[in-house]
């Protein structure tokens, strides 16, 4: 969103002929980003309100008018982030609004209104407050070597007890990684091969009663964006398993975003080194749960 003020004065070079135009705007823009790197080109579209004020003078006539109307604009631009807290933005946009003109010569007056368009070049700064600090990695202190106690004298082995059949609960877990490209939610061919194997294991175990698909991302990008990305990835995997014959009533999908990392890496700038370091955090886990009586025939 933004608040704007434009003013233009016209000097026609003719005595007594001239005027000025003022516009005050308040609007909200939506940006479509083409990249998450430091340089981010984008398209924009926005809506808002505008106050147009026209004041011209002609010999024998008074031309003026004020009108508050809707405002619409479209354009393109780019951002460049120097670090996690500061960047620059520039955009070129064309905006439309309604203006009103009244003409009065002291005897007869008339008025008219119509749609006007202005092309604007905007320059500005980007300030991010409260950027997350890098998570410190605690140093692991070596544990002291255990003291080995002397081995006790061997005791006679007890007589074997009869085998008692006891039902236990067993959880069957199937994991799948390397399913997607960076910042993508479309399955790769090698990922489909891993999911084919997971689907075969699930279908081969009728004791499985639930399959939970959980998507995870790294910390590059905003929390909200990563949460949505993890949900889309989990749903893609769940839909693919159903397509391979897994009962849809057993499957649920959820996204955890960046909340459950398995590795910690230093730095905040999205460099190639940081993206490679955070690769284990970008994953989808498939957990199959069921009951199986162990030790009973």
C-alpha cells in the first residue's frame, strides 16, 4: 500500500492563461515476484482512491474542479536487496481515476467529468524490521571415556522359559526425499520412482491403518510462503500415492513449513552454499502406521 501526491503546473506562455493540477492517492498494490534472489523483477496491480484537483484560468473564464474517485493502476518494476534489512525498489506504472472540470464565465456555468490517466515512475527503499537472527550452533563437548568395570563371573544360564505369544504394536515407516526441485512443488521423475516403491510397501502391508504425509521446507523465504509450499508438496505426494492405488481414506497430508529442521546452517543470504547446506531440511516424510502382532503365528 502507499500514499502518493502529484502536482503539475502549466505555463502556456500566453498572458493570463495557465494553471495547475494536483492529485492525492491512497492505494494497495499486489506484486507478482519472478525470483526470490537479491534481484527480484515483478508485475504489479493495485486499487485505491484518488483526489483530483484542477485549477486553470483563461481570460473571462474560471476552470476548476475537485473530485474523489476510485483509482486503478498496473505496472512493472524490480527490487534489489543489499542484505536482509535493506533494499531498493523502482517501478513504472500507469494509473486511472476520474476527474471533474467546471467552467464558469460569471454568466453561464457547465461541468463535466471523465477518466484520466497518468504514467508515474516511483523510486523507494525497502526496510525490514525484526529480521530473524542466525541460530547459533552449540559446540558439542566430547564425553569422557567410560570406565570399563571388570566382567563378572559367568553364571549358569537359566532354563529357557516357554514362549508366550504377546501382541505388540509395530509402526512401519517409509521415508522419501529428493522429490522436488528447489522452491518447486512439481514431482521429479526420480521422486516418482521413490514414491512408487513407497506405494508398493504400503499396499503390501494390509495391517497399515493410516498414512501421514508431512512436507518440510528450509528457512529461506517468509514463514507464510514456506508453510504454503510445504502443504502443496505434501498434497502432491498424497495425490500421487492415491494414483498408485493406495486407499485415499488412509492418507492425510500436512505441512510443517520451516518449523522442524534437521540441520542448522549459518547465514541468511540465499547463496548457493547456504541452499546446499539446508538441502536436508527440504523434504517430505511418509509415515505409515498400523498394528502387527509380533511373535504370534
